[in-house]
C-alpha cells in the first residue's frame, strides 16, 4: 500500500475495491442524463412547434434558418474560446500575483481581481466596446477591430479576474507543508510555485475552470447587445425576416436548446470530475 | 447642495470631466430612479428566488419521483442556458402570448410589463442556483441529527421545517451570498428588454451628454459599492447565525 502511494501519489486512496466501478458507473449515469436531456429538449421544441401552428410551416422555418443561426453560434464558441484562452493565461499570472511574497505585486493583484470580479459582465463589455479603438495601425496598415473581437476582449477581463480567484483558492488549498518542504530543499518562490504547487493545483482547478467556461459561453449572447453577429443576433434577424409572431416561442426555445446541449455536458462532466477528485 | 452642483459644473468647464449626474437636476433624477429600479429588481428577485430555492430543495427531499424529476429538469435547464436568452424568451416569446389590456386612455397596456418579466426571469434564473445551494446544505447535515429528531418524535415534515431547514440555512449562507451577488450583477440584463435600471439610464445619459467614459467609471464604482453592501450585510448575517463548534474560530 505504501509502495503504491509513493508511485501513484496521494490519490491512490480512491482505488479501494469498488471505488473504480462506482466512479465509472457515475460517469455512465451522467452520459445517460445528457442524452435524456437532449432528447427531452428536441421533443419539447418539436411539440411546441407543432402546437403553435397547425401547419408544418413553423418547423420548416426553423430548419430554413438553422444554418444562419449555426453560423452565429459558431461565433459564440469562437468568442468563448478566445476569452478562455487569454483569460486563463492572464488569470494564472494574476492569481500567482495575489499570493506573491512582495506587497508591491500582491496588493494590486488583489485589488484588480476584486474590482473586475465584482463588476457586471455587461458593464465591462460596454467598457471595452466603447473605449477600445475602432481601428489600429500596425506597420502603416489600418485594421478595423471587428465588434466580435472587441466583445471577446470584453469577456476576457472578467474571465481573468474569476480565474485568478480559482488559482488563488487552489494554491492556498495546497498544504503549507508542501511550501515548507520546497523551501527547505532550496527552491525559490517562483520555483516552488511553478514546479511544486501549480502542478498539484491543476486537478483542483479543472472543475471550477470548466464551470467558468460554461458561464462564459452563456455570457457570450451579451455580445448581441453591442452588435456582434452571434446566435442571438441572427435569431432576431431571422424573426424579423419571417415577421411571424407564432415563430417567436419555438425559435427562442430552439436557440435555448442549443446552448443547453453545449453547456449541459460540460456541467455534468465537471460535476463528475469534482466527485472523483473529492477528498473522502 | 448648491456648492456641490457648482463644484461639478465648474469641474466640467475647467477639466472637461462631465459628471452631469452630480449637477444636472434632470440627470440626477434619472440616475437616482435607475438606482432604485436596480435595487428593486435585486431585492424582489432575491426574495422570490430564495423561496423558489427552499421549495425546490424541499421537493428534492420528497420520496416521490415526479416532483424530483421536475425540479431536476428545471434546475438543469435554467443553469445551463444563457440568462439573456431566457429573458428574451420570457419577454418576447411568452410575453407575446399574453393578451394586452386597454388602459384608461384607450391605449394598449401590457398585463405583464417588461419590469415584471425581468423580475420573473431573474427570479427563476437565480432560483435554480438556490435550489442546488440549499440541496447541498441539506445533504451536509449529519444523518444522526435527522435520526435524533425522529427519535424525539418529530414527524418528517416537522423535522424538515424545525431541524433541517435552520441548519441547512446556516450551512448554505456563504454560497447563497455568492449567488445573490451574482444576481445583483445579472440585473443589468434587464437593460436588454428596456427596463430603466442603472445601466439603461446611464446609457441614456451618456447618449445625451457624450460623457461615455465618465458614466462608465461611475457605473463600475456604483456596482462595486452595491456588491460591497450586499457582501457586508450577508457576512454580518453569516456571523450572527454561525453555528458554534463549526468552521474557523470567531475572529
């Protein structure tokens, strides 16, 4: 047992007889839940569509506008990937900054984190939309910054602040013995963080990071308020083009189901991971 | 009062920093009204969402399948879809189904107006999160306490109301505090359906006076203060209700 512990690390405790079966069964149940949810949404949308009009014109309209809305949804995904990528990088640095031994770094990091974590996403989005330049000059050529890109930058700010808190929480949850051990082995602060603390944090940060991504994706329709042509904008364009009030309910339900189908598996997966990593 | 307005009017003339909400009576009134609407949105939907959370968490403890499944479905749906589209769904899609009445002057008047829809959407959205929060609070109660209640002759309902809810409430408070702060930030979404809350009136003010930068900063500071007030109040409550013998020592 002690040998195993040394080889596989402290989490070998989960490998007690029956534990492995239990977690894989839980994962299967999650998959079944996801499939059931998707099926339910599809059935609800079809029933709503059929009930709100005796003719099949509504379903036809939904199908007709699907590629257009899908193009918008792709932009939602692109914006979310942009923001999570740069937000994660920024968040790691800001989170480490919060725990830095020098006050010159830690105090501004804490202030920045709290400031941007507690501001509404929509206000930060407006901030970026209005205050970022419309055009930039790089090497004599002028580039126009597309509104979706400015919105994506606007989403990056709260992601940085929220991930910074996740990093700080995870780093503080590492037992202080680890910090002391690294110190007594002659590691500098930066070495301790990058080669001892952070690698252990990844496991703890993964579930909240996935939750943050889901929250981010669900925030991307805000970009429609500031003019990016994402799924919600395109859905409203479609509604204007059809100008049929019976289409309102099915189309919005249809759009909601897309986000649900994208986000629900992420939520289930992060919950399953959380259960698996939980200290019992 | 005059001294303050004069100072900010002069500040505008000298430095160009145009804080109309501090000297122009019309803008002061607009901004103050927006602040009140934001606070109303927050307080009403906070109370309703907590009630939804308690009822939902109660349903999850029932031994029947149907209410459990309905609650789980509701939670999964509202937690995993964008709140903005939920708000559009309520206001534009469901709102279109509800007939309008005529007011005293014969103009069409909505039975449920955009402020009401914002309240409904925000309450349902935050309520879904509250159900999860209270559920984990109930699950955190040690079984021996529930068994002790049963031994003392409590019925299941009485044990839930008098033993489990007070304990779960205390355990859930920190998470509830986070969710209510999240709710306060989400009230800005009411902007999208034209509710004259803080962001909406600020947008009107900066459109009229072209002082976008100043209003943006004012908005950030005002929301920071509002969040701070909520956080402070909730932390005080948390401390007052703290269970002796659990968690960190009182500082």
